[in-house]
C-alpha cells in the first residue's frame, strides 16, 4: 500500500478545498478559524493521552494539557510561541497582565520572568496548548527577504504580546502536528512549516517587537544583549554601568528600553531570576534556604528571606513545605526551573 500524503500535504489540500468552496469573507474566515482550532485541540488531546507535558519529535515543539486550574507559578519563559487550542491562561509580566484563550497565542520574544497560571480547565474540557521555541537565526533569515513586509513596533511595547490566531495560522499549526504521524517527514517539512508560522506572526502587529529584537543594531536588539547577559550571569554582582557598556547604550537609554521590554528594571529582573532559581533548588534538589541563597548570588540570608517572602508570600522553607504538601494546589511546573516552558 502506498503511504498517504504527509501532514503538510494533507493540510495544504484541505485549505485549498476549503477556499474553493467558501468565499473569502470575515464570516467564512472566522468559521474556518473555528474549524482549525477544534482540529488542533483534537490533535493535541489525541497525542497527549493522560500526560500533562510532552516533548515531541519536532525540535522545539512541546505539548501541554491541564484538567484543572493551577495556582500562580513563577518561572521564566524563553522566546517562544504558545497557542491555546482549548482553555484559558493568565500570565503576569511585572504589572502587566496577559489573558489569552481559545484560538489565541502568546508571543514571548525574550527570556522573561513571569507568573503564570491556568485559569480555565476541566476534566471534560482540558486546557490544551502547543508551544514552539523561537530561533533568532530563523527569524533573521526570514526578515532578510525583501518580500516579508512588517510593521513598526509600537513605542514602549513589551517583549510579550497576545494575538488572535487566524485560520491560516491555525492551519499551519495543524499541519505541524500532522507531522507527528509521519516522523520520516519531520526533517524535511517541519522547518518549512515553522517558518510559515513565524512568517504569519511577523506580518502582524504582535510580531513587530520580535522583529525589532531580531534586527541587529536596533535598540531592542541592544537591550536584548543586556538581558541575555543577566540571565547567563544572574548569580554575579550587577553593575548597571557595565550592563550599559555591554549593550552599547547610555544608562538612561538602557533603563528606558529595558523597562519597556520587560516591565521591570535590570535589578528587579535579576532578583526574580535569583528567587526562581533558589526556589527550584530547594524544591527539586533539597537545598536549605541559606545554601540556596548563596548559590544564586545572595550574600545575606536575611535579605534573601525578606525578598523571598515578599515575592512568594511566605518564608522559603514554609513555602517549600506548602508546595510539597498533599493538599497543595497544582502548579504549572514542578520545580519552576528557569528553562520551564509550560503550556507555554
């Protein structure tokens, strides 16, 4: 028996047939988006079974499922795209709140410390999501092509945005999922489909900040260099003057763009990374509070205890005991590792 068409070809044919049978109007476009969204939810549910998180054979693609709302969870999101096929999530970045649900996506353009929680999920209608890691080299490659027309980033817009998933965008997501049924096609087609997904993001206003960050010489790109340095060296002492030199910017310019992208100052950014890392070391690796404090760069255990209590709501060891207790509400990510990307 000849093998059937790949996920890419099946999805392409489905879009072609749909466009032939329907006029391109706002109502038909909305209807097609709902159909693709339902299909994406079905594909994620089928692939996940009873699991909560699952890596796939497609590089950078992870799938997520939750059957109940979760407690707020601090973690760091890497540059990625998260698509909600069913359910709803809330993400807090500094004082900014992003709530997104079915047929919406969250675009994260930098490493950002956030507080995330599932706000809508049940056994009958689980929260279903796919997350795709973003590679800056691929984004720069797309932007180098003159045919890609992009809009300018709005002033002071953060490195995080939500957007509506169009029928074309969701169709590409479904075709990417289809490749999981034909793993032999993944090396040849996954990159093409991922580029299509990124292309559709870049064309919208939500992708403008991602474009700016990926553009060499742009102020957002320079600020991103400073952010990357803090993430790689969060346990080291931080001098903002040195950070400005790394970014090739003046102090006031760096502060302005840093806060615009991350919704916090460089020192606040470093503090959140340190506290998240310390929590993970205590919860997963069993370190005591003083050891965790010194490991992430604190010189004073009392200062660590004060800042930890303000950020997480209770002292370190009491917080860890609460998280480990049988009646504790579920978190999105056990351990809150910095590389955690949960549903996102």
